[in-house]
C-alpha cells in the first residue's frame, strides 16, 4: 500500500518508530565482532565502515540507528515510511539504489563516507535474495571504506511470504549478530577483480549469517564455530590481494 499523504505518513512513522524501538529493545541481542577498534555501542568513535545487511533483516539495523550512520534506502514507495522512521532515530538517509536514483545517491554516499558509517542492503530492493549486487563493491572501491558483512541469527522468527522471506523477530527472543572482518576493495581494481571481491563479500555474508544462525541453534559460540568449521567458504585464490577473512574468523572463534 502506497502512503502519499504527508500527515498520515508522519503519523504512521511516529507510531512505527515507537513500536519498533520497544520491539527491538525487548530482544536479547549478543554481538561477535571482528572489526578492529569498532564498538557497537559507540560507533561515532570508530573509523567509517560500510555495513552490509541482507534485505530480510532490514528491521535489525534500526537497533543501532543514530547520527553516526547514513542508510541507503530505495526510492520505491515502501522506502518512504522507512526513511521517516530513520529520521526519527536521528540516522541520516540517502534515497536511491543501483536501479533508481543511483548517480545522486552515489554522490551523497561519497560525501558522507568522510565521517559516517554507511549502511547498505546489497540484495535490495527487489532481489534476487541473498545475492550481492556490484554497486556495493564499486562504492567500497570509490570511498576506500572497508565492507563489513553482517549476519543475523534469530530464535524462531516469523517470516513473511515475500521475495526475501522478510524477518520479524519475536519479542523477547534471542538474536545474534556476527560482524565479519573488514574487506578492503582496492581503488584500482579492474572489472574481473571487482567481480572476485563481489563473490568474496557474498560468501562472507552467507558465512556470517550461517554462523549467527548456528549460534542461535546450538546456544554456544564455540559450538557454532565447530558446527560449520568444515564448510568450504574460503575466498577465491585467483587474486592474492583478497585477504583470507574466513580463516581468521575461525581462528578467532
């Protein structure tokens, strides 16, 4: 349903913001981060990073929203309400995507990257589900900011019958977040190298998501690491400049 009336949009945004903050505050969230020097509770004290979340977990970044972030939101009508909610949380928004408003959005993201964390949904706004689009990799190459793959695990969540199987966490349940080691994309990477990095980021996003889900299922971080230690998720060896992030994550676990 498209909401166009400004007053109705603001009213629904305010109600949605209040409900969302209560809802997310009830969750029992734990975080495992492999980002050196980054404190989830104090993002403004850390160097800027590009956080990548799957579209299905779009509600969850709201848990960390604040003035230290700039969030890329599509220009589709569905994004109007989300944008209003983000503003209430004092998080800046940038409207656009790789398909609509991409040029202006890229310019604003480049300006914001000087002192803000960027939040990007690489399989949005219309999929395919859990597939990283090239725009995220180009953004990292142009800004010089590292990409951090974020994976969520939820305890018995509700899922909508949408293209992304959108997640609705059950109030009061456990949620686990895994932030992968930063991935730096060289500014001079050519087309073939950018594709290698795209696949690498996609693999890491699958891995952090799988690790967070195992963390929920087993109830133990060490058990989660053991459960998937044998999964073949090593990045391609075709480019020596791609760091072996997955190996470092296993050792740290």
